C-alpha cells in the first residue's frame, strides 16, 4: 500500500473445523498455492495453509511461482 503497510487476505472458501485434527476435501482456489495433498485429491488439514503461506512468501521474495506446470499433477 502507499503507506507501506501490507494487507493479506484469503478469498477462498472458509471452513470451521470442530477440532484441529479435522480434515477437508474441498478443492477450490488457485492451483499455484495448492498443497501436494490437494493436488492428489486427498484430505488435508490446517497444514495446507502453512504450505500456501510458504508459496506466497517465496513468490513475494523471488517474484515468481516456485512450481510451474501445465496441469495440477
């Protein structure tokens, strides 16, 4: 932003889990940020958010995506 602040938002689908061990299977979002579990169509947990954050931090630092491909697999 012009005032040098950084804003980070999530424009995806939000789910509230009953516990931290809950798992989801929704596959909506930008494939560049999908975790390996999501690419394989497996269930995933909050750890997938950490993966996506890592991809985002890499992208901000290097100014390119860490993984490139013509399809999800």
